[in-house]
C-alpha cells in the first residue's frame, strides 16, 4: 500500500488515476476477515485507522527521527507523528543500523516519544 500508481490493473475494482494508495486498496483489506494488518505509509495511517476495525495492525516504514534526512523515502514522518497518526509498529532501520552508536540512536528515538 505504499506504492503510488496511476493506471488500473484491469483485474480489480481500483479507480484509474488513484494517487493515494489508501484510497485504492482499503476496499480490499477491510472486508477481509483474515487480514489482521497492512504495511502502509504513516501519512496514510490516520485514514486507514478510521476505516479499520479495532485491533487492525498498521506497520509503517519510512519513519525518520526529527532532523534526519529523508534519503530515498518520499513520504516520511517522525516516530511521534507516525504514532499520533495511528501507526501500530514503526519501521526505523537505517537511522539505527547506520548510526555510529545504534543503541544510543534507538534510545534517542525512544526518548523523543
């Protein structure tokens, strides 16, 4: 649900020209009783949270601590913003693994919450 597309695949109920992935895919995941969660941009978490049932898990990559470079991520939020938007789990990889002191980087992120 993090990719943006503009052409319908022709085999689904998607609307051609969808620019917000949540708008195009939400109708697939929420009626499905066996789907317990989704990976999505934190920028779409609040919209998906409003449509989802209680306990639905939203895993959000592209999370960047305040002041960090976005790198190759286009739609980023800080950890605090992502949690406020409704994210269940945050994927914060390179900002921790690429740090000179990964444990310190993790602690700083935790303290920012």
